[in-house]
C-alpha cells in the first residue's frame, strides 16, 4: 500500500487516528482490517485496544496482535542478567521477523 511517515504526538488516540486516516486514504474501513500488529510498547497496546473497541462498535472484530519478536526481546532482556555471558562474549541478541 505504501510507506508513510507519521509525525506529531504519539499517544494511543493519536496513533489510532493516524491508522484510521490511512484506512480512509485507501477507501477501507474496519470491515477490511482483519488484524493490526504492533510492538508491545504500552502506547501501542493501548492503541490496539482502542482499535478493537472501535471495530466492535462498527459491527466487526479487528484483532490486535503484538509482534512476537518484541515479546521475545523483552523476555531475553528480563532473563539475561540471570545467565551471564562468557568472558569476552557479547550479550547482544538480534531477533528478526520476516512476513
């Protein structure tokens, strides 16, 4: 569909309004939005919940899903102090998603 830069605030409501404007730009509505996938940062979780609520008001259920790679990074960050790396080895971990 395209790549668009979002500028301005980053509150959950602002993110939702931006997404709805993008749907409108392509003559789409929540009926065509089967799911939305974001990272699991609190603002994006809140935006996902708002989108689900608004879609329900429109008579459909758009699902919100958190990126699994972001969830894995949070788990790795949480447990990495418990399992120290060998001397001279980096603790850097990269997780890639391909869709």
